């Protein structure tokens, strides 16, 4: 079975099997809530804020469909469940505003809950990092988060992620809070990756990335695991066996 993302020949058979397992749950996960919401909206009475309800419903339905069609799931592994939750809430609110019946929003809530379970299970299969096979794909890899303190002493979460094009790092305080620090570098500019102890804040082990313009220290959870996957992807990207 052909997969919808680039994959190296060394892991092609493995990821064809993974994709065969997750393709249907993934489709249902992103498409079922919009389908349920639109069905309820078309059948139910339009007795509420019709324009506002349809706008909110349309936006909530368009985002997961676009995410799936444009293969956003390939590059944004951290977005799957959150996207289902936020857009499902928008759809449910849109139905409630449109019909002025909260009970009519329950099918959307139920569909989003089931969809969240489906995409979470699919993600666990497709993005399983055990054995390092995911390094031979274009799928996004996200590090574990690590809690550190910012300049004012407040705890913040740091993580990094990469796909087949760029490495990005972020320090955030929550899903709704913008980055307080971060950056991005193309993978083609990275020449070496290793783990080192740093005496500077936040201290402990960090992933060090060397580029043509200097070095970047990445604060991540499980730095050895993340460095190994990043290093393997860099080496495999130099190999011609991709399709």
C-alpha cells in the first residue's frame, strides 16, 4: 500500500503496514465530527443565531478537513488530538447557536470524543519511535517536553520537533500561549548532533546542533532519544533511497 508521505526504502515495508492499520481510523477521526455536525445542522430547526452558527460550524468543520487533505498530520504530530478537540468544540457551539438546542450539539460532542480516541490510537501506531524507524520517513517527530524556568522564574515547557525539512524548537507556557522563545533551522544546514551537559541555565543535558553559523542548544525531554532520531534522519536524508 502506497503511503502519503516520503519514506526511505529501509523502512518502506514497515510503514506501509503501519499506514494500512491507521488509514481508516485517521480518516474517520478527522472527517466524522464535521459530517455529524453538518447532518445535525441540516436536519435540525434553524431558530437561533443562524449566521453566527453557520460561520462557526463551517470554520470548525473546514479546519480538520483541510488538515487531512493537505496532509498536515505528516508535519504536525503534536496537533492531532488538540485539533479534534478545539474544532469539535467550535462545531458543537455552532450547532447550538444555529438551533438554539444544546441537546442537538451532543452528537457532535460524542463524535469528537470518539474521533479523539481514534486519532490518538492511530498516532501511537504511525508515530511509534521504538526502533527508530520513524527517522526514515518524512513524518514529524516531536521531543518530549522538559520543564524549565524562564528569566522571571516561572516554570515553562520546552520541546523541539523536526520533519524532513526543518528543525524547530519552542519554549511555551501552554497550548494557548505564544512562544516566549524559539527558532528554526533547515535540516540541510545541520552538520552534527550530540548530547552535552551545560553549566548554563537551565543546566543538565541538552541536544547540541551544529550548523554553518554556529551551535544551538535544544532543551528537550529525553535528549538522547531525540538526538538519536534527529541524527539518523539527517544521515538517511543524504541517502538516495527515498520515494
